[in-house]
């Protein structure tokens, strides 16, 4: 005895599935277009917004707009770090500089303090990379 096979409905399923895929693809495209437009709008807002000081918590009033680029800021920060390191001179080294300056020229006792101060400032300038020339002919460091 032969068992009758159920009727095949092959055309309905693929058309429905194909239509759902097309609908899903259109929804994806619409979502991507909307997302891209929102992303472009956000970028424009960021580009138009003034850059403010990154250390806002240190300001009593509202921070002002930043007027220095990151590369220049980094270069200045490096220079400040060098200056700060120069100020951390060891007490024994500073005392030795003062002692050497005082006894370098004992012929004029009135200038011993000036000699000591000059020697100490000279050493700090040397360590920090600052030229001892001041004024309009001061060479710019690179």
C-alpha cells in the first residue's frame, strides 16, 4: 500500500523568506544612514566647540578657551620638568657650590655673598638649560 505524500508548498516559503531578508536589509541600510548622519553631526559639534582647559577643577571661575596646541603644551611641560629637576639640587651639592664660591676669592669679603649667590644661580641655570644671558639678545633654546 502506498502512502500519499503531503502536498509540497515550496513556492510560499522561499518568497516569504526572501521578502523578510530584503525588508531586513532595507532596515539595516536605513539604520546605518541614520547612524552615520548622527555621527557626522556629533563630529561637527565637537569641531565647533571651543577647547577648554583640561584642568578645570583648578579654576575658581569658568575655564577659558585653550589657546595652546598639544605639541606646544607637551614641549613646555618637558621644560617645566627640567626646571623642577634643577631645583631639586642636593643640599650637600648646593653647600659645596656656596663654599667653593666664598673661598674662590677671599680678598673681598664684601662680595662673598654675591659670589655664592652667583655661583648657585649659575649652577641652577646650567642644570635647567637656561642661558645666563638675559635681555633682547637672549638665544632661544630648541
